[in-house]
C-alpha cells in the first residue's frame, strides 16, 4: 500500500514537471493553440464484484458522455483536462430459487454512477513518421492521472418459506412430512433491500485517439480508453473501458486569415526591402552626382592646364618670332566649334602680332564619336578660326593651306580638340 502511494506520487511529480516545462518552452516555438471537444459513446467495466446472472444483454453496456479542454503545445504534444460521466449496471435473475436456504435471492440489481476527471498528456504518433504526407490524419496516444467519484445503489428481493415442527424451524423442501401428530407452522416471507454506498478512487488512464481534420477548426475522431482503478476497494470495478466518438473545435485562424497574415507578412518584408533599396538608390545617386561634379571639376582643371600650356607655347612662339617656323594652338571645348572668351582673346593677340604673315591651319577632333561626325566637327573649327583671323585683318591669301583631318591623329583627350596655326613666312618689316 505504501509503495503504491510512493510510486503514484513520483509518477505525478514527473508528469506535472514535464508538462509544465514543455508548455513554458513552447511559447516561442511553433504556434500553440487551445481546443475544446465533446465526446459520447459506450462504457463497460471489468472486475465488478456484482456479476450479471441471467441478465439482459444491454446490462453489459452503458452510455458515456463528456468533454474536455486541450492545449496543443507542439504538433506532436498536447496536454489537457477531461471529464466523463457514465454508469455501470448489473442484474441478477436466478432461474431457480435455493429452497434449502433460509433466504433465497429472487432478484438483484446494482447501478453505479461515476464521474471521472483527469489530467492527461498526448503524443501524436504520426508526427514521428518522417515520410508522412497526410497531415490531416493524427493518432494520439495518451496517459495521465485521474480521480473517479462513484455513487452506487443495490436493490434486492429475497424469498423465504419455512416450516416449524416440534420446535424446529427449517426451509420447506420436498422431504417435509406434515401429519396430525404434531403442531406444524408454515411461514412465508418476502424481503427487499436497498443499499447505497460510495467509492472515490484514483485511476491511471491509457487511450488511443484517431482524429481527422475536416478543416483547420473542426476535427472528428474515434477514441478508445481504459482506466485502471488504483487501490480498489468495496464495490469499485478493476477498470473502466470506453468507446467514444469525439468532435473537437480548434481555436486557430481560418485559411483566409492565415493567408491574409502570410501575405501581410510578405508585403511588410517586401516594403522593408523596397525602403532599403530606395535608400541605397538615393545614396548611389548622391555618390554619382558627387562623382560627376568631381569629374566636371577635374575636366575644367585639365582644360585650364591646357590653356595655361597653350599660353606658354604661344608666348614662346611670339618671343622667338625670328625662328624659322612658329606655331600657335587654338583649343576647343568638347563637341564644340566655338571659342570661349579667353581663347578668343589669345587668338586676337596672336593675330595682332603676326598680321600680314602667311599662315597654314590644321584642324583636328578627338576620337570619341563617329569618324564622319569628327571630320565635320574639325571642318567647322577650321572655318571658325579662319573667320576670326579674317576679322583681325588676314586675307584669304594669307590663310592657305588649311586642312581639317578629323580624328586621324587618334588623340582621345582634350589635346585632340584643336586648330594648329603655323607661321609659314614672315614679312620683311617684321623680320627687321
């Protein structure tokens, strides 16, 4: 007895500890949910002290009703509480009375109502099958601990026929002889009893529950269960057995809501990604603008350096006017045949210094662009310089020959965007 209590307490402690630990750790794993269910079917008992004798067949089975609440912690684990009400009945209808007994039982009926409450856990066996495809079908194996509250009533009829002869009382049997030599008294009695009793006992349940999901919220199933009564006494049976049909409602969102949540999550992720990409694009645009600004600034600096170099060369040309051949270079901006103000001013100074001299002109273009376009661009640059020189007093006879060669020199930098003026001959008055 003491050993049984110790084992029961240890088993309960382990059960509660494991259930609490899994329930607390499941808050961040999967999507736990609650469910409620109702159940109904048949029950019967084994090992009842009051046996059926010539009873109706229906007295072996009784209705059973109940329900419960479960918390599905993970797809393979759930815990919950359950209640079942049922009864078990026994009937005795002896085919013949025992005339040799002072009291012969003629009829007996025993009826016990019991209310079972239990705390249980279940494991979904199919979740441990790696190749499982039918997610709508589940098989739960369950156990736990419960307490049974029983109330019973026994009703019996007894018959007694006795004869009193010569001071002796005995049951009336076939060998009774009645004569006039003695005083004889015959007595007949009918006795009825109605006894009530109660029994409350712990039990260990074991169940197998096959369920099928009609939809995410509704589940139907069939359940078989056996409850073992602990420390059985008095009129309690050894075990209860149940065959039940169940209908369960799961508190989970519907398919439309699940899809909505999923799409909202995906849209939120896409919006976040779009915002990040927009930030990256804005940063890239700013970087590109800075790079372009730096490029234009560098290009202006290079052009300025070219102008400074041209000034140096032109000054050298003017200073060494007595040399045999003097050259002057006019630079143009990219894709342009017009001179800026500084370049035009320098060309005017050159024209003033060598007015009346015979000049030859060579116009060029840098390589970017098509050959035909660059040839036409060099021709326009040549014509522009000739017009400016004519405006400074040069005649056409002084400005020959003049050539436009486009990109033939193959220069792809600002050095190729130019018109080179060569002083072919100097007037005598200038040589003097």
